[in-house]
């Protein structure tokens, strides 16, 4: 039984009780994904499973057999950051940095949701073809990711710059 993590096929844990978060951190050595509340309330452990954002602390590793998991380490490469990672640097989208990997993975997943036309609680036109990433839409969709330092202004600016309305419309094509 294997799980594909950042492009590499890895043996799934033999113990079915191991969370995906613990598998990533302890078995795979990927410390970018953070253990915050361990209850699914803070979003620090957010990763992408087949492109969709999930809370890895609430997921069992064995549930992802044969699926592709992308962590913060899998988004960029040394010397070539993912555009959102670069925007976080440019807009001071972090202070202590603890929540940053989860924020970035969540925003990448959020952009894919919008490109697929998945509405949120505040989406104005549920029948429309395009969902625009308004200030309210962005904040609603990212509300599951907490920043205890209060770097929200930089986080929002980085995400808006990277996934503005024009960028999201192009991603859907």
C-alpha cells in the first residue's frame, strides 16, 4: 500500500491509526506541515490531497492509499518558490511563520475550488459561471486557517495578488 507524497511513492504506515499529519512529519520527515491544535480548528496542518485541501490532523494516512498528497515542500523548489510563497515573502504574509505552510496550501486549494466553480457561504451569484475572488470571498474561504500573530493583512494581500479575479478566470479555462 503506497501514498504518493510530493511525487514520491511511499509505503503507507502499517498502523491504521496513524494520522496523515504524523505520517508526513514523523515517517516522511516533512516538518513543514505543522501540528497546531490537533483538532482541525486552526488549519496549520492543511495539505492538498489530489489538489483538494484537507486537514491532515483529522485524516488517517491509510485513507490516502494511492492518492497524491502535496505538502508545502512539494509546492516550490529550492531557488524557485511557488508564486504564492513568493507573494507571502513580498507582502509579509507571516510573522512567526507557524501557520504559513497551512495558509499557503489552503490558498492553493481555495484557488482550485474557485476555478471549479465551488461556491462558498458568501458567493453572491450561485448560478454564475465565474466566482470572483472578492475581499469577502477570500476571507470566508480562508477562515479555517488561523494566524495567532495577526498577519492577516499580508496574507490577504499575497493571496489576492497571486489569485486575483483575472488569474482565477484564466485557471478555469
